C-alpha cells in the first residue's frame, strides 16, 4: 500500500470517479477534487504503476478523507507514510465517522471531537418554507457585506466550531468570512435593511452542495428565518442539478427538528476532531 499524489488530468478523472458514489459524506474533499487541489493523494493497494485506489486523503492542516472500506487499509504502511508526507501540522480531521475515528489513532489526543448526523435534502419543491410576515428580504451577500456579517459569523464560529478555551480573533473571523464570500454562496435575511440571519454553502462538490454557517441573531429567532435561508440554498442547488446535504450536531435537537421539517433525511454519520 502506498500514497500517490494526484497530479495529472487522468489521475483527477480517476479521483472524481472514485469519490462520486460516496460524495454525500465527503463534499469538502469532492470540492478539492473538482478544483484540482495539489494536496490530494490516492491510497493505493497496488505495488505497480497502475493505481488501484481504496481511498483519497487531503494532506493539509485539515485532513479530509474518503475511505469507503477502512478494512482495506494497511495501518503500518499508512503510519509510516502519512506523517512524512504531511507538510503542515494537522489542525482538524473531518469526514465520515468510521474513518475519522480510525485516523485519530494516528494523531491522538484531539482537543475536541464533535459527532454529527449527515443529512440529505429530499424535497423537490422550489419554494421557501417559512413564516415570513413582511419587511424581510433574502439577499446574496458579497464582500461589501463583510462588516454587517462579522458579528453573526463570529457568534456562529464560537457556538459551532471554536475549540473550548481557545480565543477566536476578529482577524480569524474575517479570513473565514472572506473565503466564504469569495468561493461560496452566502445568503442573508434582512429585516428593514438589517442583516439578522445568515446561511451559506461551505463546499460545492461534483454532484453535491454542502450547507453550513446557519446562524440567526438571538433576538430574531423563531421567525422562520433560518428555514427560509436553507430552503433558498436547497432551491439553488436543485436548479444547478446538485444534491443539497448538511451535517448537524447530534445533540442539537432544535436544528435537527428544523432540518427534518424542511425535508432532510439522515444519510450517515460525520465526525470532526479539532487539535
């Protein structure tokens, strides 16, 4: 077993074929395949020049993965190659639960591990399910909206992403937000011209779009704003002929209830380990 860099057009074509059947639980990795990232490697069982992939890894500070059958992995070989090939310290392992749990053994003692339910949108109606009463508007955000989105994004990161005990700086928030506004679709709900809720895609893959970053200012909750934004993103994904998916913390019962009401159904388990 060996790790083989994905570099040629033929290799990326093979990577796309490999990822497609499993994309719902590895949209971030699929987006890197689509964009032809230089950090991707095959895990191959072949000792010859012919690649026989059993997995794909993103060798970067966030270790995304797609290993459908973990029993095909030679732990000893991977243990020898993986730390050597990684050019940055691992800050996060993100992906399907069984593989994330397996990879944690190579990088022990994460500061925080979050279990999620992976969910797939099953509705086909192009509508906005909400309780909007008037005066609200959904807008597509641009970099001109950075200042207005900053506090919502910061609170979202504190609640959903930040490792407990670690200070989140305004500069980190702006870096993350700028990347979202540049590379993703970010929608916001405005009330009388003020942005009070947001949601965005956080990965656009080959056949799937992953939704995240859902946050409503506490004073404006229970008005249907989050649901309306998620529905609007799902409608966009459908028009682009892509499947909308997301993951939600298993203990977040209100969010889980909302997603089920919007037509999402569980399709797997997802785990993120932060270091």
